[in-house]
C-alpha cells in the first residue's frame, strides 16, 4: 500500500462527509479567531464566560415558572452586587495585604538568612558557608527581579485604567444582553450551520452537560475553598489571610500542581510569623485538611459528570492552553481537552453512523 493510498484512505475515513469538513472549518476558524483576535475580543469572551456561568441560575428560576426577563434581571442584579463587593471590599483588602507583604519582605529575608546561619551552626558538615552565600545571592537576585516586575506592572497599570473602566462598563452590559437574548443569539448561530448536523449535535450533546458542570463546579469550588481558607487562616491569626486565601482558591484551577505550589507561600508565611512552633504545625495541618476535603469530598459532589482524562493529559492540556491563553486557558484546559477527546472518538463513528442513517432513510423512501 502506497503512501498516497494511505493518505486517501485517511481522508475518506474522516472527511468524506460534508458535515465533517464544515465542523473542521468551524473549529479552525474558532481557534484562530481566539488566538489572533483574543485581546480585542477579550471583553466579549469574558462576558460570554460569565453569562455561561449565570445561565444555570436563570434556567433554575425559569423552571419555577418565573418570567424570563424577571429571572434575567434578578440574576444580573446578583452579579452586579458580587462585582461591587469584589471591587470595593475584597480587592482593596487584598491590595493592602500585598503592599504589606512587599514592605515586610526585607525582614522576612533577614529572618531566612538568620535561619540558614543557625542551620549551618547545627549541621556544619551538611551546609557550608559557601552554600549559604550562594542561596542568599540567588534569593537576592530573585527579589530584585520581583521588585522590577512589580514596578513595571504598576507603571503599566497606570495606562490601563481606561481599559479597566471599559471592562467594568462593557462586560456587565454584554452579560445582560447575552442572558436576555440567549435564544435569539443561539438561533442565529445555528442558522449559519448546515441543516443536517448530526455529528455536531452528537458531539455537543456529549460535551454540553460536562462543560457546564465543570465550569460552574470549578467556579463554586474556588469560592468555597478560598472562603474556608480565609476563615481558617484568620482563626489562627495568620497575616495576609485574604491574599493567601485567594491564592489557595485559584490553585484548584491546576490539578495536582496547584495545591503543591500554593503550599509554599502558606508554609513560608506561617513559618516566618510563628516560627517552628505548634501554631505553625496547626496551620499546616488545617491547610492539609482543607486540601484533603477538597479533593475527596467537595470535588466528587460538585463534579457529578466525571472528567475521564488521564492525569498526564490534564497536565499537558493545562501547560498547552495556559501558554496560549493565560488564565482562561488554564480555566478551560480540562473542558478543551475533553472536547478534543470527544472529537477524536466521535468523529469517525459519527460519520459512519450518519452514512448508515442516510442509507436507511433512502431505503425507507424506496
């Protein structure tokens, strides 16, 4: 069998149906639009994600016989209330704690140097003065680079005030109309697709519930884990509780890796504040309990539709899509990987089944 015949057989297997070709074009154009015009379309894409999150609440109210416009209005007002709370209460608190952490960094750096000196005195054969000096030099360079990045970010943010205002005004307006005119917009989108879309419908049905369950569940998981972490850290009197809680909450976006990465700053702040005391151990034990409850209790409850992906696939998806689209790429890495898996499994089967259905219809007409 020649290479040409192999390639022709592959084309006939995957792209012999018109719908398969159209689906491929739609996917390529969609990914290209996000990659090339993602920055310009960022307000719309952000509003689309938020509307997708809020649609569940709207549907829940409508199932209880509430008029569509009233349900959209109530959910939208709740969203605005959360946005105002975030803008005027949570963000100033996090910012103040971040400024305090930056100001206290030199003292923490000096404490770390003193701890290394004590370890060198206790274990002179394991830790040498040269190693300590090398560690201090590396830490100093990292702190200098961090300060430079923070200064660059602060200066750059001065020019982004207008963009922030546009987001605060434009995104809520887009969210309202996406919720209010959802049926019209969905109908218009479907009108651009072919009338016979068996393969597309099958793939979408496989993905719809799973994506909705994952996105809304992940959002709820971030809120619950962040809130419980904040209350726990505040109970133990740990400084920068809000800042660390936000970090722990968002760490659930990256499976397996996020929890390990978030452990480092929590342990560092607790160690510098409490020292090697029982309070330090209590904080780490409480943090471990939060992570254990999240992985073994909260995740099974929230994610009723299990994501059947291998851990290696999840990590590769997070690295790949996160590198392309940043935060949103990390957030949607697992749904996108699940979509690709559904495409791989459904594409050839869908085409063959579509052909069998067409043959059965033609036979029935005869």
